[in-house]
């Protein structure tokens, strides 16, 4: 890839994809910047979150569930609170959650680089090899929407501590 970083937010109905092409070399000043970042193939990837998203993107009032589209760039191991040690292979994943009130604030929290680690997903998103590549919202209840998504369960119980519908997990690995 050549040229300066290009950033685009694509909104299609309730789907938001953050795409970027970055070739900026790793530098100490960029590392200290407030932008969310991760290392991939020796290049510093800067995640530029559009100000509109930071302030709370306007989601339809009837939407109560969200899905984070996540990319893990290399195999990792994390400790996710009481769930303990969790191994993830490189690839794409989807995490389904809900926020019956203030959906925009919940999504904004997930997109934030600085937060107290509380939920299982917080521990995963804190790893520098993990990025959110898109966000989708829905009026379908969390568990029902999660069960409609095909994919594997990488870690039993991940994101489903309070699940009453026997989802198995609210994080799914997606086929390549």
C-alpha cells in the first residue's frame, strides 16, 4: 500500500464500517497520540473515530442491540476477568450485545481506547492486536439476533454471563 492513510466511514442502513489503509511508519509521537492504535506488519495503524461517532451516532430509537465486527490480527491469549484465560486465533469475530437505554453511549464506550475493564469484551478489545472494524444495530433482542448469526463459539460463556437463552456465548468466530 502506498500513499497517505485513507479513512472512510460507510453507513448502510444501521451498519457502520470503519475502513482504513495505513502505511505510516511507527513513531514515538504517533504512539503517544490519543487515537486508538495497533501494530500490524510493522506499520502503525491509527483508528480514526469520526467525531460524530464519539459524540453518539444517532441510532434509531427502536434499536436495542448492537453487534461489533471485530478483527484479530494474530493469535492472542487474554485473561477476561472471572472467565480466566482465553485463546483466540487470528480472524474475524462478531460480538452481540444490548443497551436498552442509550445505545450510542454503549457503542461509544466500546470504541473508546481508555475505559475500565468490566465486561469480557473489554478485555478482548484492550489487546493491541484487536480492532473493531464495524458496528451494526438492530431492534431484534440481543439473544435472538445472536442466535441468528452462524459462526463458531471460540470461548464458551464469553459475553454471556447473564444470558438466559442458552446462547453459549455472545462472541462468535466468523468463517473466512
